[in-house]
C-alpha cells in the first residue's frame, strides 16, 4: 500500500510537470492510449470472452463517466497545488457510500451518515467558499469526485459477473475511445518529452492499481486504508520540493478530516462485509 501511494503521487507529479501545455482531454487520451498498449498482451483474452448486452452497456457507461472524470482531474492538476488535488480526491469514497445506498440499497447507518457530514466539512475547510474564490481547478476536482465514485460503483456491479482483467482492460479501451473526440478538437503536437512523461503516467498508474489490489488481498481495509493518508504527505512534500508550492494549513487540516472520515467509512463497510460473509453459528455447524 505504501508503494501504491508512491505510484499515484508519481502520476500526480508528472501531470503537474506537463502542466497546461497540452489540453486536459488530449493529455488524458494519450495516457489511456498508452494504457491500452500496456494491455495489448491481454486483448486476445478479452476478445475470447463474450459480453452480454447488459455488461457491455455498463462497461460503456463506466468508460464515459471515468473519461470525463479523468479529464476534469487533468484540468485540476495543471492549475491547483498537488496536495489540494490529492486532498479533494479523498471525497470520492463519500460519494461511493451515498451511491451504494441509492443504487444498491445499502443501509446508511447513523455513524456512516455522520462520517459523510464530517468529510463534507473537511472539503469546505479546503475550499473555504466565501473566504476565497473557488477556482476552476478546485471546481473541476470537486466535480470529478462523484464521477470517479460512479465509475467505482459500476466496477463493483461488473465484478459480480466479469473477470477483473476484463474490467480493467475494457476501461482503458473505452476511455481511449471516449476521450478521442476531445483530443482531436484540442490537438497540439506533443514533444517527445511530453509523450514520454504521459507514457510514464500509464506505467505508474498500472503498477499502482496492481499493488493496491495486492494490498487489498493481503490485508483488510482497516489496515490498508489508513496507509493511504501517506499519499497526501507525499503530495505535499512533492509540491514543496519539486514545484515550490507552499503548504496550506487549511488543505492539510481539511484533507486530514476527509481522509479520517473516508477511512472510517471503509472500516464500517469492511465490518458489514465480514458480517455478510460469516454465517451464523448454527449454520456453520450444519
């Protein structure tokens, strides 16, 4: 999980380094195009599996919302400090919890509702509306959060019937297709250096998703989720060292509150999932 936080912050730092010289939609398209190239060895396996019409619709819907979310994230990353983007990104699990209740019928108990309220309070501390102007970069990242959450929920729906590799590869393929029109409209010829760095975002993101999956398999969420706060620490340090970004105490405070609330929600979900998996004593005896 520690390695995962390094990989995801590396992606963030690279996008920040590339900056706004390339339009967000084009940069996101190039990143996912390289992602497809990484998965080329698995395409034969994907095409062997027949998708149902319903699964295909879910894959397409997920690719659409994820593509929009990634474009917003690239836009935000080029305009606001790394630590702020990272802190606001922790809002996504809150929308996941809300979406799970709305679409999957999962119950929202008082403690989970309280955690959601606390997380939203943390987001308000980061943005400080009324005390400072909410920038387009901040707004883009806030809008990206529920879309990433929708992508996660659609992926959760797909795991009931689809292979994990199929889900990951299909996301890369559909995102590339979804992002293509925007990339064409805003296209500027990237330099060899920009292509290299955007290719590295695909590499680090792929490694990060793999190590995160391995972490989830090796330990419960109650162990892995608190380690995720290191991503905010690395992001703040990278911003200071590489880009000269000052540490905003409100971002650190608000980010810490959001991370704590998101971790609590993950903890409650892990407990609920364990209760579902563990049969009653009598059932176990039978």
